[in-house]
């Protein structure tokens, strides 16, 4: 009996189907890892391109394409609106639990720039949770008067890609003060004015231990292990498809 006939005989047909399914799954996982690799390369390119761009001064220019400029250095001078700030829960400073204060910054255009006044959210950083989460308790961290914020442009996040809970605005129309995610789009719906579709993550100052403490993620611009994982999955598929007929040849009819 030939190997092909044996593969689809009543004795081996179920095993054959399982081998084909297993190989197909391995191939699909390999393709998925290659997709992840392309996403990683696109992310690295975005970060490198934006970090190489010149500092964006929001008082002088607010591009319509600002949502495509994540990770670009930015600076703006204005005044905080503490009445409309919110907090982000489940935030840590080392091992200490707390919140991040997200505060609207109202800024005016530079003279002669032709820009309109604007508002942008600023992730001012970590505060301890010792005062619960009442908005009136956050006012001890107010920074009154005009202030200049320098940091990087970031996009909001409605929900983490893996796990996490999306925020839902109260059905009765009341204000949501504490959020699971820095969802700029949803937060903007409860603001009394229009805000930019991005937020600013201020630069971290070495030795800064006075809340609110700014935070920026550490980014490794590498391609990770995706290519190696893809090769592994394709190798598993090859072993199944080539090794199975060889195995059948060794079996007695």
C-alpha cells in the first residue's frame, strides 16, 4: 500500500487529519508572529522618526495631524484647569499604589502665530492613594499660575489589547472622576470645551520624589523574538508534514 493511500485509509485517516490541522495551526501561528514583527518594526520606525523631529511648540503650531505624531517631543505654556481634572487608577510608583492625575491645560497662541486657544490633557504623574480618590483631595497637588510643560505626545487608550476593563460613562450623565484607562476620546465628552485628541506625558526629572511624579515608559527599540518564534512554528509544521509520511512507511500494513 502506498503512503498516500495509507494516509487516507480507515485506520489512519483520523491521525492524518489531526496532522494536517496541527500543521495548519503551526503555519498560522508563524504568520501571526511575522505580523507581530511587522507591527514592531512599524512601531520602532514611528518612535525613531518622531524622536528625530524637532520640538513641537503647541502655542505656535497645533497640526491637524497631531494624532499621527505620537512620541514626538512637545512643549506648551498655559494654565491648568483643576476643576475638570480626572485620575487614572491602578498606577504604581515603584511598589507604591496610587493614581495618575490627568489635568487639562488651557493655552493661548503665541502672538502672530494665527493659532486659536486650545486645551490638551497632561498626565501630571503619580500621587499616593492615601487620600482615597475624591477630587477635592487632589487639590493639594495644584500648580497655580502659568506653567510650561515639556514632554512627549501620546495617544489615549480605550482598553488594553490584553485584559483590562473599558470605561463606561454613567448612564445618568454624572461625571466620571476616576478612570481605568486614559481614554482621551471619552474623557473629552465630559469636558466643557474641545480638547486635543492626544495627551502630553511630561519629561521625568531625576530625583523627583514630590507628587505628582511624572512617568514615561522605557522603550526598547528591538524586533524582539518574533522572527525566531515564526521560524519555530514553520519548523514544527515542516516536521509534521514531512515526518508523518516517513513514520507511516515504517508501519506495517
